[in-house]
């Protein structure tokens, strides 16, 4: 099903995301719906897909 250039690595229960603003690795608690980056303070709306945390959008973002 589809061709991927990179081999698919299995990471069951991967709960880490990268902050879109400062690229810090964020560990998302399993039940979190909102997560604030401890480094830059951007708030993310968190969703789940196939057990993996995903950033749905930004709740609060500092423009400049
Ligand atoms: Zn950040």
C-alpha cells in the first residue's frame, strides 16, 4: 500500500511530537488534548490517529 522512501519503523506508543515553532521534542501525555510547549509556550491542540499523538492546530501562538 503506497511506496515510502524510508523504511517504516515501528514505534508503538510513540507519544512524542516536535514543536512546530522551536522543534523541541514534546512528550504528550496519553490523555492530553491541549499541550503547551515548555520551551516556547505555544499551545497545541492534540488529536490521536492510530494511537499516535498528532498536532491538530495551534491554540495560542505568539506572533513575534
Ligand atoms: Zn516550542
